[in-house]
């Protein structure tokens, strides 16, 4: 494919934007080369500035479960635009979206709208600490919860690592109260609670991880976390920014039958617009200002354009209920990818929950970050570029989730499988 204009535009962007991108996830750092500059999206496809068309398995990193420019969503945005863009005052649409969320996610008895997933997790942690009067927080290596200072922590080789910032600019004091454990290691969590349980405000995790590739919770892990949190008076926070309304209409908590104390949401409830939300038990959420003393605010929270987009998306998902078909088509895709790998004896494993999936170039089932990090990233980079040049747009890192949308057709799935076969045949 010709990407000449993309290269020119990226060079221009680099003169005014750090690295030429406004999020490092777009920078192609994990695959090499220069990012492709997109012009528009339509259904299951993206079109770049050079006129190339791609089958899109990023979907703006998850929110476009209905595909790009779904008619109901576009109509809702246009209708909202007729009324204005932002008022700094309450609107009915904020309440309508909150009601849709609460109806779908019963653990969320009260909801506060914000502008991003990062803002949602940051706020939820503040509320958890304010509610419990405790400071310590447990997170898991490989789970990403936004660029919040207290959460930008990586695990060391030990089972428990305290406060090592993984980004310059994050003071050690900001992460001193963060404990990092290995995902799916319930024994380590149990031991940590035995020694520090009365000091732990919250346990936060992605119930299905999407930020080290898709990693599935092992049987009993989520249930065990809930039992421990209940025993020690700690709040269990599910970060469903990625999984909410993606793996099931009620999120991963509906899929696994868990009722967390708090939940953070984003992506799909904005249908492509900047949005986030956090909520949970009514007694916890009553700590939030103006009812309580835990302060959190935002001028653009509940922005009417984002609310309209989210309402249209959730109503369409509720009416169309595409989840069973998404599961079938995603499973068919990963079976095709598996067979393509097997035809050349490529070590691999796949993970899927609903319409989220990852093909790991790794012979071992990926259950945590330590195993994920052993994947063959050099092979992934070659795979990425081969599929890109065949018109298939994947996340530009081995350690990201892929997303199938309701707009993908069986022909799109077949074309993607064939592109993978072509790549492996050439090895």
C-alpha cells in the first residue's frame, strides 16, 4: 500500500505534537515505522489519507461496537447539536444515560458522569479512600487504569511490590500506597490481606484484562477477590472502561456473576465521544460532593453531545442484542488465526471473551503479565505490517485487545483469516 501522504502528515504533526501523536498507543512504537493517518470511518472500515481502506479491529480502542457512523448514533449527535454543545448546567440527557447504565449494571446504584476512563478510575479511588478512611490500594501488573499517578506502577519480580513509579514525573510518594500483585494470583492477594487488610481501601482490576492483550480471569479469581474484600471491609472496584457493554450488555460483572462495590466505565457509553463514568453502592456514592465531602467536578462532565451519543449506542445495543453473533464471529475469526499459525508451526495462544480477542505469539496460555511479556513481539510486528498492507488494521502492539464490531460481515472475517494465512505462508 502507498502511505506517502500519511508519512508527510506525520512529519508535519511531529513539528507541533510530541511524537506526532496525542496518545502513545497510536505511535507504532511496538511495531516500528510511522503511524497511518486516518481520514474517516464507515461501518467496519477505516480509510486513510492516501485512500486505502482497512478492516478495522480497533474500533477507536473499543467504543465502536456498532461500527463507525452508525445511523442511530449520528442522528442523535446531529439532534443534540441543534440544541447546543455545552451548557455547564444539568440536562435531562445526563439522567437518561445514568438510568440506562443503572438498569444494565445493577451494582451501580448511583452514577457520576466524567470525561474519560482515566478520570473515572482516579475519582473512584478517591471515593474509596474517602469512604473507608484507608490509604492502601491493590492493583495488578498489566492492568491499565489510565494515567493516574497512583496507578502508574509496575510490578517487580517479587509477589508484592510497593510504590515503584513506572513513569518519570510521578513522585514516589504518589505510589507509596499502591501494592502491585500478579493478576490471577489469589494466594498473593490473600497473604497481603492477612498482613495489611485493615489498611487496604480498595482492590482495583480489569475483570477481563485488555491492556496486556486479552487475559481471562481464572476460575475462582474474581469470586475470591470479592470474598476477601467483604471480609476486610475493602471496596472491590471493577475497571470496566473497556469491558463495560462490550463483553456483555451488563459488562464483565454480568458475565461472571460478580457484584463489585464500585465500577468505572467509558468507551461504549460515549459511543465514540469523550466520556467516562463511575458509580456503585449508594452508601459509597453518597460520599461524593455535593452529597458528601469527597470532591470531584468537571465543567464538561455530562456533555450533551456525549450523552446523546451514549444514549443512542446503549439503546441500539439493548434493542439489537448483537452479543451472541459477536461471540460467534469472533470465535470463528480466532479459529482461523489459530489454523493459520498451526499450518506453519508458529507457537501461539489465543484469548477471547465476547468480541475481545488477542492472538499471542506465545506458546503458553497467558494468565498474567509475566507470561504475556514473553511473547514474540518481533514476529508480531511483522504480522502487523503484513496485515496492514493487506487492508487489515490491528492494534499496533502485541499487548492490546482486538475488537470485533456488529458491522463486521462474514466476508470481513474471511478476508482477515486469508490475510493471516498469506502472512504465515510467506514465512
